[in-house]
C-alpha cells in the first residue's frame, strides 16, 4: 500500500496535546506547535526515548486546562499538534534534516516550535534552523549533563555531544542543574571560560536567577532535559543522576526567562517511560503545559498580537 503524502506540517490524527479537538488545534490559529520527535538512535544507558513524545501527549489528557499560578488556561494561546517526525534508525542526519525543515516552516509563519523528545541530540536541528533568523540566539540548557563531548560512542551527533555541536554553530549555551561532567568536558569549560551553573552550588546558595539571565542574550531557545530535575520527581529518563532541580526551582527559573526574554523555541527531551508508572510522563506533560502558559507572558507576545488567542469551544472534560 502506498504511504500517504504528507506536507512537513501535516497534523496527526488524535490524540492531540491536552486531548483538544482537531478544530481547537488548527495550525493557522496556533501560537505554538507541538512537534513529536521520537529520536532514540544514540541513547547510551536506557533506550526508550522514542516512546517519550507519545507518552507525554497521552498523559497530557489528564492535565487540567486551568493553571492556578497564571489564572488562565494556557491552551487559549493556540496550540497545534503536528505528526511525528519520521525517523530512520540508521540515519540520524536525515531525521535532523526533517526536524530542521519543520522548524523553519513554523518560524516563518510566526509559530513557536515546541519539540517533544526523544533523545537530546534532536536539539541541534531547531537551534540550527532558528539561528538563521536570530543570529544572537542563546540556548538555556536545563540538564544534569553538559553534553559537550566532542564525540561519544563513535558519533559526533550523540546526545552527549549536542551542546558541543550547537556551540560550533556560534550559539552560546548556558547550562543549569549540571552534576555529571567528564574530564574532557571540564577541560573544555575551563579553556572556553564557559558559564556553568552546578546543581551542588544551587543547593548551597540558592537558584541564581539574575546571574543566569545575565548570560542569556535575546532571543532564547529553551532546552529542558528532564534529567535536570531530581529523579525523585521524574525517574523515567534515559540517564538519571542523583540530585537536581526541584519542580518549584525549575518553574521559577523558566518563568523568569519567559518574562524577561523572547523565547523563540522550546524542547522537552529524554523522557524514557517506565512501564507501569505514570509519574514521569505526567510530570513532563504538566511541564509542557506550563511552558505554553509562560509563553503567553513573553514580552513579544502582545507585539505579535498572539496573547491570548481566542479559545475554541471544543474541549474534552477533565475527570477527577
């Protein structure tokens, strides 16, 4: 049977993020587009991140529309959910090219890409796409690991090398929550005099939001590796590390960034669902909904005439 012809921005069949109806997820009304990217080619500890995007979208059906912190329903900003990026297991570069093409199209029409991973290697594609339009782009990297190895396990496109590749594009990275570093990465950080915000320093002295913001130029790409958070909150990740950010710390930092910088792209990566448990995917789904809500606080939102969007009437009830 012939495969259906798809455009790069083809919407999928339900389920859609938050369980919204297709009419409520129209791309022509969307401020943000959820892009599932099931990359799992270079995972080095626990494979399974290819199941992450579908698990997040499935769990999002149990996330309340109303956000008590923001006193609004974030979906009103306008959310589209796209079809999964087609991945070829033996060809990482092909998958990255497809994701980059999608992000280029979304950005051209003024829609913020929010990519769901999948392993962290995918971040290279949206950053490369957005840098063309935003030469001053900076990446905020919430992560347990620096991901600055030159290569890992025989590939330069590893999840452990993604920030090295991004920096080679001329895009600065600002890592927060770090607590696992190789000797190679430590030498690179010292040689390049890179800003690094370590988890143990955050535990000792508190979250230095102003210092982090001072390192972020405008605009900002926000990349959230879920292992940035303590595994007590989100155990289902590909490479868990003891310690890490709390839920409240992560939200305080992210809200400040969205309020004081223009955010032009987002990803949430490295969910590796644990069979029989739902806490990690629900954590990720609620985090994604928070990020969409924070996008409505952006200083660019009103200038673009997109905060908030008129809400579509069709939405499913929440059961408790």
